[in-house]
């Protein structure tokens, strides 16, 4: 008995057995790393003014998606910038520097 009765479905049961997962854009990982660097440095050097950099990246990513560019790349850039900036600001708050 595998633990899957009639009321339980496996992880991919709703997708169909013949479908492949959607491919991820090759821009996702590089833009995530660049976004982390931008978020880290804007939080470290600009502190609260770095929020404007984060907002600028979000606006740029939304405009690229609306023009039909890579949604995965834009998501990676936004996620990286937010994680980098939030990480530095939270670290500064917990260390008592702010």
C-alpha cells in the first residue's frame, strides 16, 4: 500500500501524465543574482534611499513584462532585489545600526 487511497492524489495528479513542466527562461538565474547584488548594495550604501532603487527595478520589470519580454527574468530581478534589500535592512535593524 503506497499511502494513496481514492481520496488522495499524488503531487502531479492534476496536471496530466503526458505534460512536461514549463521551461524556465535562461534569464531567471542571472537576473536573480544581479538583483541580489543591486538590492544588497542599494540597502548597504543608500539605506532608505535604496527603496527608490527597489521601486525602480519593480517598475522596469513590470514595463518589460507589459512589452512582452521575459516574465521569468523580470520575476527573478524583482525577487533578487527585494531579497537583497530586505536582507540588508533587516540585518541592520537587528544589529541596532538603524
